[in-house]
């Protein structure tokens, strides 16, 4: 598979994640006034879109570094923020328009800085470190859940989805074959994919129920780029293109600046919800 095709697959997954976030947000908010969220058709449709996007993400992660794929997925922030304002960029205050642009520009640079290859083998410590990290995050999840703060829940969701991406990238390096597919059930990282994925879905659903779509997605997007991206470079052998180290760092800082701006409340702006 060519790098360009893998990038297109990741971009399609980004669109799927955007649709999923919007539908899940609608279902989560309707749950306040009627049936539980798990029985809301809009939320269930969003979960289906999430599944499709996740499958596409898995394919992209077989050929691209974690931080490249996650950076492309984070482009959903532009679409969700616009949707939160009736798809009209002029409904955004100037600060938010610049912030969305900063997030997108920063993440595009991060994606462009990725070297499109994967190592032949992982370091021996990779799997134990990932599994211990997953246990720590899962242990902290109940405390974050009880706090009920949308931005903390979005951060937790970002760690969940980011952990899923790392586990997918780490599982069985190299091409997958039918004769080795059964061995996946013996890999503890497979169960890490499931646990962290469920955590991400639950935490993000709670964040959307109590907060605005755009800011929550901003925190989610950058968290699932920066944290797993750094771990992928340090632990899984993902590489930055030679000479692009400074650009990658600048891209992360610009994107983070945009997220901070998007998460700041503005009393003069009218935050429209997705209906």
C-alpha cells in the first residue's frame, strides 16, 4: 500500500469520526430528556460510524506512524466546531476562527513530519510499558468520571483512543497474514485495544453530554495526537523525517495553543448545540 493511499484512508477515518461525534452528541443530549443514551438511535448510529472509522484507522496504522494517523484524525476539530455553529464559519468569533486554523495548521505539519515506515521488531519493554500504562489510566477513570468535568472527560477519552492506537500499532509488527491471525488472541495488547477503546467511547459520550462539542473535541483531538505520538516515537520506533524535528515541535505547540483558545469560555459568543 502506498503512503498516499494510507493517508487517504486516514482522512476518510477522520470524516467518519466527525460524523460519529456529531451523532453521538445529539444522542447524548436527547438522553437527558428521555431514553438512556444506549437506547438513543442517534447515539447508536454514531457508534456504528465510530466502528467504521476505527477499522479504517487500524488499516492506516499498519503503514503510518501513530502521530501521523492521529494528526489526520484530529482534523475533525474543524468540522465539529463548525457544526456546533450551524456550519457557518462567520458564526465563530474571530478568536475561534484563528484557533481552528491554528489547530489544523499545526496538526498538518505534524502529519507531514512523519516518516512513513515501521520497525521490523519492537523493543522488549514495549508491551509491558503499554499494559502498565493502560492499567493506570483505567484505574484513574472512575475518579475522573465522578468529577464529571467535560474537559477532563475529553482528556480521558483522548488517552483511551490514543492507547488504542498505540496498541494497534504495536500488535504483530509487519504484514498480517491469515495463518498468524489466531495468534492475536494470545496477545494481551488485543485486550488493551478493547478496554481502552471502550473507555474512550464512554468518556467522550459523557463529555459531550455535559459540554460543547467543539471544545471537547479539541481536547480529545490534541490529546490523542500528542501523548501517543510521543510514546510511539520513544517506544515503538516511529520516526520523524530527518530535518523535520523543529517543524514537528512547532506544529504541536501551535496546535496546543489553538486548543487552549477553543476551550476558553466566551460570554459574548452564542454556543449553538447540534440538534
